[in-house]
């Protein structure tokens, strides 16, 4: 028996929102409109949750008679008044139609992937259809693919901070390069630079697997830990971190801890319109530890020769880093 009762109009609206949010062609403003609708009346969100529960039951049970569903999810209480039979009948028909509507929308087990991206030097906040919030760093791109059994995100490039709505029955997995990061009730940051990946856990814990071999328990990382993957090394590297450092990029600070110049430059380029290029390949392996403010990258470049054996020059719309012994002309 339902704890809440809703009028037929609210239930129909909730069912419509449920389907619209799962339409792969839905625009970003659909989510914003849904949030406005749910905040307009407390009963709207409860009705939406009831429809979500109904949809999950439909997908899990397969063939279910409409009569059984109506008996459990009917949005009216039967009160013995002469005029109510017609109202109750209308509500029953409404629920039955919603059952068919939602069941139809669940025929395909896979929703089309949704691609989200941000511009160079820009951040972007998004909300996935399950309520998970994601903050994208500059020049970041990810793809979300959800179905009734799992939630999967592919981070193609850049950095993203995830605050996951936990659901043990529908795992949330972030694939980044050769790694798969499984949420276990978590907030965490993932940065991908080519095949190199860093994961910083700020809340809860994650399990990290090699995508080529997901056997075993994987590596568990908990809040306050940072895991780094470099394909040139045999194992994952685990170190301590904190919330401020893990999310510093959201406050316009890029933090690097003994990282290669190649990785540093690649991440700086996500926040600079005029790209930086390393001219001499052997400089890639030089390491840097420190902070680069995204609004003062030029200042950092100007000071870099005092820290590393490099020359800095501007040419053809880009900034070039070369070996101090290079004969390249300025």
C-alpha cells in the first residue's frame, strides 16, 4: 500500500518526466526544467520517486499484470462516496496507461550514450539522470551510458569530480584509460592525461580495476588517498591527499606532485588558449612539484627556467619549451 497518495495529473506528469529524462535526445535544459518542477511542490518529487520505483519493478519482474500493478500503485484512496467510483476508475486507467508507457520505454535495455564536454579554460557542472553531480575541468570530455543494470561513464580526457548517488543494485563505474573505478558510496576526482590516470578520493571509497582483467577484489582506495597509474610502471602508486588538494583545480590551482613535465604541460594546456609545446622529447621526463594558478600560467612559464633546465619562447601562436643547450632561434 502506498504511503503517499497523488492526484492523477501529478502522476502523469511524473511519468512523463521519467521518460523525458531518459530520452537520449533530451536537451540539457530538460534537467533544469525537471528541477524546477520538483521544487515547485514537495509532492512532485515523491510522485517521481514512486514512478521510478514502479519502473524498476517493471524492469525487474518482466510480465506483470496491470491489475496487480494498479492494486499496489493506485494513486487514490477508496472513499465510499457516490461520485468516487468514476474518479477512481479514471485514476486506475491512468495508472494502467502509465504502466504501459513506462514498460514501453524500458523495451530497450540500453540508453543511447550522452556526451558532455567543457571548453578550454572553462569549468562545467552537470547532473546525470540518476542525480549524480559531476564538475568538469577545462577541456574535459566524458560519455555517460546507463541501463537498468549499471551506470557507466567513460572519461576520454581531462578531469572530473564525481559526487555519486549510491545504488548497490546499479553500480557506478568510471572508465579512464586502462582503469575502471567502481563507486562504493563516494565522492572522488579523476584526472586523465593520455594513458596516465590519477584518482583522489574525498569521501567514501572506490575499487580500482584493470579493465583488461577485472578478476579479484581490485585495489581499494579510501577518503584521503590518491592513486596514480602510469603505464610505464608495474603497479599503481598510492599516496595520501586531502580534499583541498584533490579539488584545488576548482579554485583555479593545478597541483602537481613529482609529475613529469609532459603531464604538467598537457594539463596546463587545458586552461590556456595559446598551447605550450615541448620541443625536445627528452624534456618530457623532467619532473615538477608545485602549484600552477590557471590565471597566472604565463607567470609560471616565465619562472620555469629557474626551476628546470629549459628555455621558453613564443612562436607561431604557441609557447615552446626547449633544452637550454638547444640552438633553436628565439
